[in-house]
C-alpha cells in the first residue's frame, strides 16, 4: 500500500499522550496494518501483557477470521482517506464474548500524506 495524496489539514495528527487515557481501545496502525501504538483499554482487550508485545504485529490477526476480508477492505479505504466503521463480535483477553464497534480514521503525517490509520474499538453494551 502506498500513501495517498496529501490532505489539507495535518493538524489532526493524534497526540499519543492523549490517546493513552481513552476509555476505548486505541491502536495506531502503519500503512501495512502493523500496530505501532496501543492506548486506552487496548491492553486489556488484546492478549498480551505489555505494549511492546503488540508493536509490529498485524492488527487484523486479532479479529475473527470470518471478518478479516471485510476489515482489510475497510482498512485500505481508511488508508486512502475515508473514515470507516464496522461492528463485529470478538472475545476479550478473558474470553468474554463482546460486541464491538470499530472506527478507523486516516492519519496524515507532518507533510499531510496519510501514512497511518487510527483504530478505535468501543465495546457495545
């Protein structure tokens, strides 16, 4: 995948320090779909003890196999500049089955090119 055309407003680059406190699961994904940051409740939702265990891993692998083709297409659209949302069911680290709503937003770099995707996972009640 390649970076898309520059966007006009690079000021939407998230501040990672702000994302650490989110009540939702937050993952910053590089253009290959690999995790480069985990914040909020992400550590409680994914099956690892330390963020360093997640960095570099493919985010898609944490979702049910049946949903992966559709999630991959949504990731590619987010990388192309379109915000995407999907819902699915997935187990937590404690094997609790939960319904999730995930929003994927394109993230431009300092030059305005979209090079990352911010994925925010919210547990639905």
